[in-house]
């Protein structure tokens, strides 16, 4: 096998491969031998059919498999010799091998650009010192009380307000017919938390326990169900119960129940420590980004189209997911359809892609690697956060080619930490906004 490499662009390689007639013959013969061993031919014992019969009966299959196997072998050899890793799929152009002929084909793929990394060792980087935000500490303490609150029916019948929990039954009708999926019995709802449409909650707030009402309700124009968006229905609603939360006092006993703390003071200390660590990590990440941005401003390189496309897909996908969690469409939230939004976030995607390319170049220079155990640990953490099975999540990532993205992310993180360990970090006072908070 012989090949020539053409750098179409700084990130695109085209490789022309020439296969001799002898290598074609050997590859076809090896695949034919496998067929001869494994297939059943009437009139012959398994593995004893003449080669000519095997070639005649399975000519197309043999040519296809032999070509695939040989090309894959060549690709591994070529990539190893060139010491390159494609960042895109490998496109193949060449048809199939034929007996008694040479074989020529071309493969094309994208690669990371070569970067001349600027010197950064010893650079002074400013990192803000975290300060305690007492309002946020108190907010955490309030959430602890809220989580431990007792939910009880209101003592005196009254109309519900935000913060109350109600039990209702409802049916939505259009032209007198109940709309499928828009009815429920003894449905429990926390008011004021965005779990239901505002017009529905406002209707609930007009009732006292035991009362019913029937009235029009209009769905918003940006409602996720486009068949109902902007439509007015007749809502039949009954309120059964209004419950309220009774917050417990902030005592040592509550601290013990909430997290095994000895006292309220110990709980406050733990919350403050956790808050400070979170703030410290935030300031560190902010300082690292400023440091990386300054380095990126010193270099210029082309972004592989497939890498930019992946970041754009992620940006659009995340935006769609956020909109759907609100029960809305992307267009309703952003005022843009997916294509327009894709164009809108292109600068951000380019910034992310440039950072990834730069950090992976640092990783190569520093000889950094990511182990299978580190990938598994990351996926286990992700599975735990998402409430999914680790093995099922890993299988999904493997089947969709996402393991490589995970490995690159972890490698980029390692590169950032390695770079940061070689600079002079100076703590500076927190920004005025944080200090005032």
C-alpha cells in the first residue's frame, strides 16, 4: 500500500491510497477463505466447497467485506504513521476491489490545526478572594426550614395564595367535549412555583374549599402544545383543600434532623464553608477563563467545521431543552427558529471551539492523557445527577460516539489545571458588587 497526503486546508486532509494487485489478491483470498470455512454449500461438506464456487456465489459480499476490512486496516496504519486523530468522520471514495486489478481510493477527514502555543509560564493571574454573602447564607437556612415544614390544612377556610398547596379536580372542554390529557381528579398543586399556567392558578385563587367554578381559560400563544396555543377552553374546576406550610423554629433539634449538626451554629458554619468553597471555585473558573482568553487573543487558527458544528448542535439542543422544561418552544422563548438561533449562538460556539482546540494542543504538548477509569468516574457522576443507570448511560454514549467528547472535555480540563499550576496566582479583593451583597 502506498499513499500521498494533501493538506487541503489547515484542518482538512485528503489521502490518496494505491493498493497493488498482489495486495488486492491477498485480501480477496483471505475473505474468500473465511466464507469457504463458514458457509454451507449443498452437495459439499462444510469447508470443502471449491474456491471457484464460493467466489461465484458470494462475489459481491466478498468484495464488499474485503474492501471494508482492508481500508480499515490501511486507515489505522496511516493515522498511526501520520500521528493524527480525525475530529470528523472519515469520508471514503473508491468503490470496491476487483480480482486481477489494482485498487485506488481516497479518504478525507478533518484534523486539529497546528498551533504555536504562546509562552504562559510565570504569568501573573488575578483571582478574586471570596467573601461571605450573608443574604445567601440566610436563604439556605430558610430553605432548610421550608423543607422541614409541616403541611397542614388551613384552620379557617379561605382562598389560597402563593405558597399554599391545593387539591383540585379539573376538566378542560372545547366545544363541549373534554380535551384528552387536560383533566385530573384530586390533583395536588403548589401555587406560585410555576408548575401550572398562571391563568389556571388565578382561577384556583378565586375559590374557597368546596367551591367550584366554570369559566374560560386561554392558553398562551407560546404554549408547547401548538394545537392548544392561543386557544380558549372552558375550564371546569373544583377546589377541595387548601394547605399551608408551618415553618419550624430554627433550633438545634432542627439542625440535627437536617444534617446531623450539633447545633444551629455548627450548621451555619458548614453552610458558610460550603458557600465559600463554591465561591472560590467560581472565582477560580473566572480567572482561568480570563487567562485563557488572553492567550487565545495571541493566536489565530482555523476551526474544523465538524467541531464547530458539534458545539452549535449542543448550544441549540440545550436551548430547546430549557424551553421545553418551561412548556414552551424555542421560538416562543427566544423569538428565533432553530436556524436563526443557530446563527445567533455561532460566536459563542466559535469561542468554545477555539478554547477546546487550544487546550487540547496544550494537553498534547504536556503529554497529558485521560484513562478509562476517569471517563467512567465522570459518567458515574453524570448518571447520579440525572438519576440514570451508569451502564445504560455509558452504552448510550458509546453507541452515539459521545465517549470521545467526554474524553476531550476531561483532557481539556486537565490542560487548564496544568497551565494554571504554572502561573503566579495573586488574590485580589472581591468586586464591589459581591462585597456589597
